[in-house]
C-alpha cells in the first residue's frame, strides 16, 4: 500500500471498501489520480500488447477492476449517502471518467488484439468461460463505437456524456422526490396495525426530523417513501386512506414541479435511439438485445404474450381469493380492491392461512446469522 492509497482510500483498488474512512473530499483528487494512473496503464498496454490471455486479458482486467472498484464506491455512496457536497464531487469527476471509459471501450489496439486472440491457435484450448470473455470483449468494443470514425464518433461520444448526465439527474430527482414526502402520524388510530419494528423505525424517523421526544409507544411517528418504511406500512396499516395517500405519493415520485423527470426521460429515449442508429441498430431495444440471450424484440413480445396468457387465470383467481378473504372480514372495499389494498390483504392471508408473521420470525434471523448463512451457501455453490 502506497502513501497515496493511505491518504486516499478510494485508490486501494481491492478488497472490501473502508467506508468508514472514505470522505467526500477524497473523491475529486482520488478519481483524478485514478484516471491518470489507468490512462498510463492503458497506453502501456496498447504499446506492448500481445494477443494472448496473459498479454491482453489479464492486464486489461486489472485496469477494469481498479476502475470498477473505485467508481463503484462513489456510485454506491450516491445512492445511500447522498448530499449536496457528494453530488458536486460526483458531477465534477463524471465527465473525465466517462471520457476515459469511452477511450477504453474504443481502443482499436485492444479490439484488434481480441480478434487476433479469437483467431489464434490458442483459441481451441480455452475453456468456455475464457471464450465467452473474449467474445464479449469483441462485442463490447463494437457496441462502444470502436468502428465509428469522424463526425459519427464525435457525436457518439457526446451522447455518452449527455446520457451520463441525464441518468444522474434522473436518479437525483427520484431521490429528492422520495425525501420530500413524509407522512406524520400522531394518534393511535393512525398507526393501527403497524408492527413494533415499524413503529420503532417511524419514531426514529420522527426524531431525525426534529421530534426529539418521539417514541415507538407514544409517537409521533413519521413514514417515508424509503422502502423499509413504505413497504411494511403498505403491508400492515389498517388505515386504507393513509395507504392510498402514501401509495399515490410513491408511484408519482419525480413527476411534477422542479423534480419532474418527464423531460429527462424524453431526452434519454431520444439519445438512446440516436446512439442505436449510429451503431447500425433500428432501435435501442435492438441494441440492448445485442448483449442478451433473447434473439429479437419480436421474440420478447411473443414470450410476454405467452406469459400473460399462462398467468392471467391464476392472477384472477388470486385476486378473487383476496376479495373473498376481505369480504369475510367485513371490509367495505372487498369488491373493489385496488393497488393500495393488495399488499395489506395478502399479508393478512399469509398470517391466517400459513401462520407466518415477520415480527415473530425476525428474532431468528439477526444480521450476523443471515450473513453467515449467505456466505456458507456461496461456499457450497462455488467451492
């Protein structure tokens, strides 16, 4: 570990990220240094490249892994610890990082070396996983615009930058809209049906919002659109009017005012279509399928139609079962169950029919025990 990586943990490049040591101030200098280092590594690889596994795939993988490790941390923090300072740092380093990623994807020396490796005598000795990596690398270079020249290449690269900015703005708007809404509950009737774990979370959210004396037992309580709050509320709240209110807020996030994502969506769709055309595809859907197993858009439409036919009767039967169960409980909305009713009544059936209750199961699945089980399963599957 160098002095630089000690000073900036974003440059460690391997292992579990030390999130407790990473600060916003690390991002701009860290990513700038990373791009400089990886640019030098890429230029060295291009000048000394050999179309072999050791001479091509291994050094390129080291570049890609370092890039993904550091930038993945920044992207993760944007999702879970977003702040104005973090956004400013992210927006400062995103353009040069996209520029480097585009440069990497459009490297003709790497592209030609991968094609030579695929045509070499070593190809037959590669196992299926190695062959898949090489084939995918050739395809990814082509989808990254390695075959474009002149004005088309310039426009493609402009689109890459614009899409990065727009998708970041889209995500920020959704996050801001999610944070902007909250439901304040003050009476026992407001929290009728809510389990202890949700009451504890709702009281904590109220304290975070300035209600210093909030408790799980006496409130006040705060419900937000973050899923750990929203999901259990939809499952357990007996207040149908409040379920409707929070459901409508959830599904209409970032759809109005300054946070309206409609213009961003239109721009993203237009740029994706233009990018697909530049690469020789009729639509972005066709471009997307170049990386997937499905052979065509028509095949997907056909499969979706078949799934709809196969699942429709079962779905209707399950809805009828929910309505019958709700009617048996004397609820007035039994004949008109809608989106904000489904999770609630499905949970009631699960409790009564199968005796399953999340609150009763919770003590048996503490986080350390779940993680131990998860990693034990991974060892059994992959060792």
